[in-house]
């Protein structure tokens, strides 16, 4: 079976984790937390970063640090992973869904404009499947309407908009380092803020609101959302070879694109202003029937794929009885192919030959 993803742990992960074990620094203090944060900050171009224990709590902290809560509305794409939306609900605020753009899969800036009300406090841009959102427009919309801009970069490590790494364009941003992400810590996440003041708030919230000067003194309702030194050790080894991982994933995407160019699949392409990180190699078919049949055929031939996420407004706890036609259609027609850095040309060729066989047989 060719899995949809597996982490690429070929650098110094084991050596660094063993250093944690040998030194007994296995909890959330230790040398690797600072080192990972420093290298991550250098990579994305921000000094205001802090590690957390996953990408979901990273979003919860970002929203909480901005003071978002009951009575507020946060505009978010319905086509996203559920964590973007659940965390808004967890703060007591209301998610307000927007539709997507067919050609990019990203949130529709025109729909964002239509959804702004007097209660809107923030827009959450989710850079889905490794392609940046239309940040030029979203930054201007947020500026014009005095809204916070949050970036959910869980799927977009290594993605750039006009040469700037995503996560450095809005007020606050979050990353995930789950095992299927471009760089991983097993479970883990990062919050990135525009200002020192904001990242200090995030740090205070993630560490039980403990005072920096008075022992065991807590002054707010807060959380333990810290990352462990062991996770940070893996993260440091990962970020040391981030360029290699990203280059390999770009190569894999190109192999798919070249191999399948004569077949009825629409590739999730890079745009002129962007650098795509090709987190998952994503393509669209013309109908949900063809998408499901192709997935089934590949499964029978030992190739794992993923469908695009169901739109969040269709989940029972987030249900809204209205249509987001583009997001719904994309969700039904989209497919993710294996894209882990270990994949070799021969394996991609084999996957593509199987895809071609499906199309040739079904025509
Ligand atoms: C868009 C998006 N946001 C948030 C998350 C949550 O990250 P985590 O799984 O690390 O909690 C994910 C993770 O898969 C994601 O894809």
C-alpha cells in the first residue's frame, strides 16, 4: 500500500530525542524549545513565535489573545479542516462562513466583503492544501474595515505570498506539526504574532497565566498548551532540512502534473504571486461520481488517497441550511494524492499509470 503520507524522519530526529532522554529534559522545558522556535522564526521571517502542543490549540490561543469571544463574528471559509471553526465556537464567538474560489480552493474575498457586519471582529484566512489565499485583498479588506486578520497556516509551511512567508501577513497566525504536515513534531503547533505584545499574551495564556516575577502566581483563566522538549527536538531536526523536504514535494507535484497532463484532472496550480508548498497534491475531477470511482480504483490497487474536506456548514454541530455552491462542489470533486518526500519517480509513475488505466477503462 502506498500511504497518503508518512513523515520524513531522516535527519537528526533520533539523536536529538535521545539527548532529551539522556538529559531527562522530557517535559516542556529544555534546550530544544528555544532552538526550534529560533530556527522556525528565522525560516518564516518573524521573531515573535511560540511553540504549542498542536495546531488546534494554536488557533484557540490566537483567537483568545485577540480578545475574541461571545457576541463577535469571525469570517472563515466553510471549506476548511474543522479545527479552524471549532476553535471559533470554543471562544463563544460565531463563525460566519464564506464560499471558496474554484481555481484556487481558497476563501472568496468577494464573499468576505459581503459577510462583514457590525459584529465582525476578524477574518480567518486558511491557506488550504499549501496554496496561499489572496492575501493582497484580504489584508486590504481587514485594514479598511478595522478587522483582525488571522492566518491558519496548518497546511502551508513553506508557502509564500509575494516572497513573504504566510503567517507574517496578518495580525496572528498558527501552524500545525501533526505527522502528516510538511514538517512535523508528532503532535505540535506554533503561534506567530505581528507584535511582541501579542506573542507575550499568547505565552501567558499557554502557560496557565503564570507570573514571570512571582512564583505560582496566576492572574487569568488560562491553559497548559505547551509543547514538550521531545517534540521540539523532532521539530528542530525537521526545520534543519526544511528546504530539502520542500524541494522534494515540489518535484513530486511536477511529476504528477507532467505525467497526467493529458487526462481530465485539474491540477492545484501555483499562482504568479505565490509559492505553493504542495502539502497534498490536490486535483479536481469533473464530478463526484468520477472522483469516488477513481478513489475506489486506486484503493483496490494499493494507493491511498483523500477526498477534500466536507464543508464545515454541513456538519451537524455547525449546520447552516444554505448553499455554498463552490465549496460544496470542490469538496465532492477534489482528491489528494500521496505526496510524502520519500516518494520516488518510479512510485509516482506507477501511481500515474494506475490513474491513466482508470481513465482509459472508464472512457
Ligand atoms: C487547516 C487546518 N487547521 C488546523 C488544523 C489543526 O491542527 P492539529 O491537527 O495539529 O491540531 C489542521 C490539521 O490538520 C488543519 O489542516
